[in-house]
């Protein structure tokens, strides 16, 4: 029997023993059988009832609880009609519900001297201890598996670190390029701004020069006409 199967059997026995206590069964004992008898069963659950109705009620409730909570059915049931000794065979454990005088007559505990007798409280304590050990072992396995995973994650993080350093360097270079372009633009805009006043002054000077030239031409044309008119006047007088 594997560890998990044995723990499952212990849970079933624990539940059946709890039913015996709830139904006022007397002198409830759990016999952990010697490995030599493991072919027969692993546990015997023995309890006493004061009358056949109580014995039948205990047996029925055990069968009902194990069916409802675990989906487990007895392999065989014997003695239910008489109710003086009811036997529920679940293969890995057997429940014996006796009338008090019948239990004293057969003395099943004496017949199984090699078995280890336990009260339900002692059995519960052992079961809790076994479950706690199983939980600790499972946690140790989980942490052992987590450590290699963490060790693998460290080189990945180390590889990612240089990549992260390169990224800011690229950003810095990009910022410098943008700054240079901005400086060039501002310089070119300053030059064009300086050229504009100069161009305006040159245009104004050209306009003044054109006006002066036109004025000179106009005066040059008028002067001969005045001279001709004055000559005509002198000729008439003579």
C-alpha cells in the first residue's frame, strides 16, 4: 500500500470512528494490524452497542457517511439482521459493531495481540502528524524546484542589463543629433533674419537712385526746349 492510499484509509477509519462516538458507541478502539496480517486488512475498528437497534444505527450511519463524503461502499456487510455483531468489510479496514456481551465473548482484541490498539483521539493525533509531515515535504519539494528556476532567471536578468544600458546610450545620441539640427535651424534662421534688413536697405537705395536718374532725364529734356523758345524770342525782336 502506498503512503497516499494508507492516508486515505486512515481518513475513512477516522470518519467511521467519529460516527461511533456520535452514536454513543462504547469502548471504541482502532487496531492497527501487524504487517503479517496486512493481507487480511490494515485496520480493525471495534465498538460496542447496548442493544441491536443502536448497533444497526451505528452500522447504517457509517455506511451512509463514507458513501456520501468519500464515495466508498463496503465490499460486504454481515450480521445486520440480528444486530448482535455487524461486520462492514471495506477491504483495507473492517468495522465490527458488537453488542456488549458478544464483544466480551469473542474478545477480538485478545485474538489480535500483535495489533496496536489506539483510541480515536490517539489515531487522530497520528493522522494529523502524518498530514503535517506530508505538507512539509511538499513545501520542501516546491522550494527545491523554485531554486533552479530562480538561478536560471539570474543570467537572463544579467543579459537584459547590458541591453538596458545600450538603450539610454542610443537615446542620448538621438538627443544630440536633434540638438545639432535645432542649432543649425536657429543659425540659418538668424542669417536669413539678418539678410532681410540688408536686402530692404539695398532695395530702398535702388529706388532712390532710380528716382534721381528719372529726375535728371526730365531736366535734361526740358532745358533744350527752353533754349529754343528763348532763341525764337530774340529773333522776333530783331
